C-alpha cells in the first residue's frame, strides 16, 4: 500500500484545519512542546492524541471539533484506534529511518510491538524556500523520495515500512507543519488497555 494524493482536502477545509491544528489548539491538556520521540528530534515540536473509535473519537471531536473534517475523511471503518501526531519541524531538524508503533508504550505488558494497519502523513505548511525535508520510504533495498507539498497526503502500510525525513533547511524561518495519523486494528484485550488510560489520551511533545 503506497498512495500519494495532492490537494487532499477542499480549499476551505484545508485552511480551517491547518489554522486549528497548528494555531488554534493551545490549552493545558494539548499543545506543542519539544519532542523526544525521535532519534534526531532536535527542533521538532509535537503533540499526540490516541483514541479508540468510535468511543474515544466521539469524545475527542466533542472536545476539539476542528479535527472533524480531516478525521471523517481519513479514517478506515475497519480500524478501532487512531494515533495522531501534529509536528512542527524547524530548520535543521530531521527524522532518522524508523518504523511506526506509536501506541506500543501504552500496552506495556504486551509481548510484541503493536504496528498500525496504515500510516498517513499530511502536509499542512511547507516553506517556499525549503531545501531538504524530503520523505523517504524504503521498499526492499530501494528508497523512494517525495518532496512535500501543502495539502498533500502520503499513505503506506504501517509498522513494516521503514521511512524517514531528510534534514530540513529554510531561510525564511517558517516551520514545516505536518500530521502523522497511524490507524490500528486491535484485539479487544489491547483496545481495553487504551480505553482504560483516558480515551482520548492527550500528550504534549
């Protein structure tokens, strides 16, 4: 599964979602802080949301209605948990090659990594003078490189697909803003683990 879509959201939906996600959400429970989730995370600010679907998702949309247009479009009916990461990458930041397992830490007594059914990366803001910052996705021994564009979505199979981001350089000082959305098909046992932790689970950084 590898799919690239340009102009993913309608113009008005894109504008309002971008403003809400990167400027409108800023309270004690949810906001951008320095991330330490990546090996090379200097210059990366983030916040994370994890929730079950539909129970936690319905609570999330009630709390933060500005996410609805994006999530209603991107969610798979077959998946029952989403892990959503809003990221700001400043000049000099990068992401080393990794595979996704964003909810594994929540299920600490589980004997193996929890990998998503799919990962989607959505680009909300790209500096016009950006150099670097390319998404690369490994397929076997080969890597494909994608230059981000605003309102572009890239989707691929989740935890079995190594990927990363080359170092960002930008002279104008604008941040590179993106969304990562991991979707999971969990067993009832693992789903209860997520639901016991708050559902939705909100984390800065």
